[in-house]
């Protein structure tokens, strides 16, 4: 049997990540690629939109769109950083290999309706 996947010898730089990240069908191919790239960076890596633009083929709006998609899927969250006066001065993206549990159910109206008869008001 011939091999169809040929891997490089593991030397200095390689990344190990859960294959569920790559196989998450909720994500576009662009989002999977950006997420895989971000997860291959060191733990103290700072996510900068301009840096992602330089390293890939997406423009600014494309990067923001991918980051929004990753936020909606739970892999990325944006944290606002305030100064001593309480004003927002900057923010940072936090990237996770496991998606955060959804805070809001996707379809909240899927429960059975209340079978009680409505109260009729007198005219």
C-alpha cells in the first residue's frame, strides 16, 4: 500500500493539536487555517491583526471576519483592558484549543409550547 500523506521528520519546530479543531465543520477553511496557525504560536504570543495580514492573503476585514467566526464558535474571545481611570485602552484576543461552551443556546424556541388555555378577559 502506498502512502498518500508524507510527513516531515520532526526536528525543532512542530505543533501538536487536537484534530477536532481541524475537523470542526462549523468553521470555514480560512478560520481553520488561522486557528491552526494561532495554536502553533507560543503561549505568550500576541494576536495582532496587522501581523496576520502580513502572514496571509486576507485583508483587514477578512481577518476581522475570521476572528468573529472563531469568537462565535467559542475558540477566541476578546478581552478589553482598562487603565486606572476605567477607560478601555486596548484589548487582546485569547485563543483556546477547545471551544468555550455556548452561553446562549442556538435555538431557544425549540421547547414544547405551554398547553394551558389562555385566560380570557371580559370585554
